[in-house]
C-alpha cells in the first residue's frame, strides 16, 4: 500500500517504463500518467548492447550479461515504488541483432511482462510524440540519436510528417567507421544525403533528442558559462555553436571546460554525435538547435493519455499541480491568473499567446514560497521555478515567470538578487515581470492570499485618464495605507494615475 504523502498528488498511481536502447538501458518511474509527468525515480546503465553489432551481427555479450542482471533490480525497484504497471520498450539493437529475440525472451521472463520491440517507424513516431508533448507548439525536425540509429521526423504542431531511420547511432557510427572520425564524417554525409525531409526544415527548429546530444549540449553550456543548467529547451545558436562542434568533431575535447563532467562512455561518442549534428545543420539550415529532454519514453507515456489530456498545456498543467502541492489556495492562484489578464487589458498591455501563458503560470506559482522565511520567499520561489522540470516553456519564458515571483515578494528593484536569471530575460520580459510582480503585490494585500475577493475587484477608467481599482462596498475595510501605497508604485510603473476606492 502506497503511503498517501502530502508531497504527492492525490489519485496518481506510479507507472514504470524501461527503455532498452543500443547504448543505455533506463528505468523511469513516473508519479503517474499525466500531461506533464513527474519522475519519482530514474536510473540508467550504459550496457552498450549495440557495441560491435556491425561486425558480429549480435548483441555485445558482456552488455547482455550486465543487462540481464540489472533487469532483476529494475523490476524490484518498480515494485518497491508501487508501480501499477511496467512498460518495456526496446529499440535498434534488440530489433536488428541475430540474438535479439533470445535476449528479449530472457528479459521478458525476468521482468514478468511483454516487451515491445519498436520498429524504426514506431521509434520515430514515439520520439516525435515526445517532442510534441514537450514543446508548445513544436515546429521543425526532431532527431533522436541513440546508440544504434538516428530517427528524423518532421513535426508541425500536433502533426507528424515524413520520417526516416538511419544507421547513425553513436555506437554504430563508431563501429562502421572503425574509430576513424574522418570516415565517420563521410558516412554521416552519405547517410544523411538520403534524408530528403531535411530540406523542408530550412529556417525552422532542429530538436536534438538523445543522451549523446544532451551531453554535447551540457558541455557547450559549461564551456560558454551559460547561466542555467536546465537542459530542456536549451537553444544552441547555429553560428555561435559552429566552432564548438568543429572542435568536438575533431576529437579535440580534453581541454574543453567541463569535460570532466561527462562520463567516460558518453565522452567517447561525443565526436560522432558532433559529426552527425554538423551534417544535419549543413543540409537542413535550421534557424536554431533546441535540446529536448523528452523523447521516446515520454512520447510513449503521452500516447497513453486521452485526447483531451493530450491537448492540455503542459506548462500550465505542471504549474497548477505545484500550486496544489505548495500554495495556500490553488483557487486563489487561479483567480489571480484571470484577474491579472483583465488588469493587463485595462492597462492596454498587449500580450502574445506565450506571454499570456507565462503570466498565467506565474500567477499559479505565485504562492509556492509562502512557507519560507519572509526574507527568502522571493529567492526560494525564483530558485524553484528556474530549476523546475517544466516543459512547454523556453528559457527566457522561465526567467520571466521566476522574476515575476521574485518581484512579487521582494519589491520591484531587487535586480541584484538574480543576476544569472536576469541574463536570460529579454528586455520586454523583464519589463513585464516587474509589471506583473507589481500587480500581484496589490492583489495579495487585498485578498490575504485567500479566494473570494479577487474576482470582484474591477478597474474603472476615470475622466483624468487614470484608473480606479474598485473594491466592493461590503469589503471596503480592506482598503488601507499599504494597498494604496503599492497601487501608487504600480501607477508609476505604467505612468498612469491609479487610486483605490469602494464601490456601491
């Protein structure tokens, strides 16, 4: 029986997925099947099942032995976590090796469940679903680089277009090239010449999926001093990253800052991943490279959701869940989200679709730091939001949401508190974060952080060009010096006279 911890969402039953790849095998236990899934437990082993498959046609025997032993542990961990179901998927090495069926049969006996060996088309499909689940919306070409294969697929919103599977996984490319990086470059060029869909990606986004590319991006992050080590939606500029990719592709990586943070097994495949990425960029000519922390596993989980759940906004779903777990009142958070929208409209502030989403998320998260010491509520909220495993938000948007909550708690001019996050915010986002923080500072003083009053606060235009914030007459006692002072501060920010008054 699973403990009903208050740190867990009610009604969620854990579910486990084991992903048997050509290089790594990973167990991920999720809190439940959800639009923005939360990981309860995550463990991987680098078995290298696909090592040598090019020459032998078989799975690596040492990798098989180690994997079989680890499956017992993975099943025990799944049961220990109380997972109600265990899903197992296998990709390139298992489907292509001569001894793949025997290995799968042994694994099924140990794991006690059927293993779904994905075809290349299915692997591309679930990888595409993973990208669709993690970006709002996705528009570009996703490339999932595993140990044995590369899946490329065109994505427009929720539509999955052309796709192709190529034998360019890191281990396979290493074997095919016999360890020669020059040969690897030629093989990558030859194979990617078959990917005609790349020509349709010009000026769009390339979504880089898979462990080798994530480690490549992590190294780039560290070497360039990027301020936020959150992998999902990290962007690598084409021109900016060209020199780095060229250096890695040459195998000249030992002196790159941060290389000690990359495991030995992953380090050996970085150059091969860089060659493949360079060739994709050359042929596709994307506007940018965006790293995806979600892929086949998350796509498979997404496929288990109902249609309405799939259409939900992943960022707002995660923000509301965090509000349920940490806010004094999630209903109050929802009220703020609606009211700040009406407030921005009254102020004549235009919003893009993403800005409206980010504002709403910031409101849902505006009370998650209330249990902290008053001096640190803003900083704690900023840290939680900055480093949370959110999907459906880019890094500048994440900075906007975090800074709005910092300003909501600590005032509008405490820029020194978050210099690294400030580097990520655009000038427009910084201005909007201060505006939203100022609005929230007014709302919280009139609501005592509890629901009921916020929906009844109205903005009324005045003849002098100003606005009045009208509080219902029966709630007039809420008006006082502090809310009026914050309202004046807000008025200076928008350069418009504001006052607070009681209604009829």
